[in-house]
C-alpha cells in the first residue's frame, strides 16, 4: 500500500505576505498552494511562484520566479526549483535550477550551477550566496566573462 499524503488546505491564486514587526518583507503569489500538516509541516507550490522582496521603505528590492517551490515552515526555509530567475533592483539577473531562501537570516543561496548577467558581464559558477535583495552576492567556483577596470 502506498503511503499517500493529502494536503490539509489547497488554495488557488494564493497571496502570502511575510512581515517582521509590521514591516512587509516579501509578497508571494502562486496559482496553487498546498499546505501539509505533517510532523514537519510544509507548503508546496507546484504550479510556480512569484516572490517580491521589499526594503524597509516599502520599495521593491528583488524579484524571484520559479516553476516549483516548497516552504518548510518550522525551518523558515523555502526552496525554489525549475527555471529559477532572481532579479535585483538594478537589473542584475541570476538563473539557476535550485535556490534556497533562509527567511530568518534573510539569505539566498545555491550549490547548483548559476549564471549571473549584469550590465557589463556574464558570470557562471557552481554555488552562490547573497542577501535576499541580491545586492551583495558571492559566486563559488566562478567562470565567465568578467569586466576588469583600472
């Protein structure tokens, strides 16, 4: 017999707001959201996500989209998978297949292949970490065309 899990809640056209001390930090929208009340509760977003991050002033700082995501509630950790695109406020773009958002630490990272496109360069690497606004990032095992100015 297969041990099937069924969601406790299923939402269509879901909108979730993440805040801290009444300050909006992020806004997530998803066509479908399934909430599982397991030993380790989680939310599965099987039809894609659109996640927008905000500064304390309410300005958009970055934007994340993916084909799939899973949010582990007790761990304050979300994993985005499948055609993940992360764009910051100056238009720098990250592409990868797997990205993790640590909500407590306000940090985003990946151990997978990443491609970052800026106005002047394209950088590839295996592994990446950044603040959640994607303004201060580090690429591991870097490769690519990098503009170096004197």
